[in-house]
C-alpha cells in the first residue's frame, strides 16, 4: 500500500504531492514499482502535530487528489480519513477503500462503507484511554476487536476488512511510545488471532528515529525497510509505505523467508 499525502502538514514532507501533474506522476511510478493499492490522505493524523483542518477543506483536498490518482492507475485507491462526509466525497471521486485511523468510531462510517461496498482498513486508536497499563499487544488487540465489532454491527462483511495495529498513534501511554511501538510490532503474531489480515505502517515513523538516532524522517529509510521486513516475517499481509521500490524489494525477501519457514 503506497502512501501519498496532499496535506502540507504531513510529518514526512517527502510524501507530499499537491500539484495534479506531480500527483499523477508519483501514483503512476508507485504502481509501476509494484504498489497494489494507492492510499491518499489529505489531513495529517500524526498525534504529536497540530494539523486540524475543516471537514470541507479535507473533502475538497482528498476528492480532487483521488480523482487524479484514480484516472492514472489501475490499482485500487484508498481514502485515508475518519470523517464520513470526506469518505463519501472520496468514494464519489474513485476510491474503493476507506482507511479509518479512528477504527470506525463515527457511527455513520460503517453504513457508508456497507452502502458503497468499499474495502475497510480499521486502525487501532487510543481513544484517550491509558492502554499502557496493559500489555501493549493486549491493549491493541482489545481496541481492534472493538473496531471489528463496530464494523460487523454495521453489516460490513469480514472479507472486506483489514486490521492495522496503529504503530505511531500511541503517544500518551504508561511506557515510552517507541517501546510501545516495538512491542506491538514484535507481537503481531498474536493479533492474527483476530482472524483478519494485518496492515502495518512503519514507514519513516518516529519510533525508528528513536531507535536509530535519525531525527528527521528523511533519514529513516533503512530503518523503515528493516521494520517492514520484520513485519512481514511476523505475519503482516499489507505494508503501507512511502518508498515503494525499496519496500517492494524488502517485502519480497521477507516473503521468501517466511514461505521457507512455513515449509
């Protein structure tokens, strides 16, 4: 899953494409490099940044960008949003997947996904609770189970749902956030018990900077590739990444090793 942002507030400036020509060229290059899905976001969800914009601005940004991308590539396009009105505009523009980092907390999102027969990525979201008093993997599993129950309650079929453990979103827990992310990543195998494929986004994220000492996201490519490969070995089915050619290579090696281990 290749990530493109049209939000200038994004934590990784290198992922931002605002002009239609640059957006189209980037999406096409990502698809040629092996991306199976293009995920487009118009509002940064980094929990440590002040990035709030209005629903109207997000909808306008996202719909315009998705229309460009959907015309340019043959692979499915995903809309990264938590707002039903924004998701509707994105689906109207050509998206076929909703990537909801709130885990379907808005009660209007599930019926919309069902109505439009869209795919759905459910992301574990802290919800203001102190989940860090529990084991991080247990805490994330509980949050994902709640999100999955909301989706099922709305009638969304399981086969359209993928789960994401929310690496990078837990910043106010009872342990350092980088330790939280590492422990969740290491425990991916336990999350497979929820019965749905796992999507993992580690690309350029802050816990990699804490591990490697690379303060700027631009310097975190090597760490991102290592974490992506580890995620595949630990059971992930989808990797969300900014750097498609390099990540595809890392994933292919990790897949080969995983298959050899399973054999």
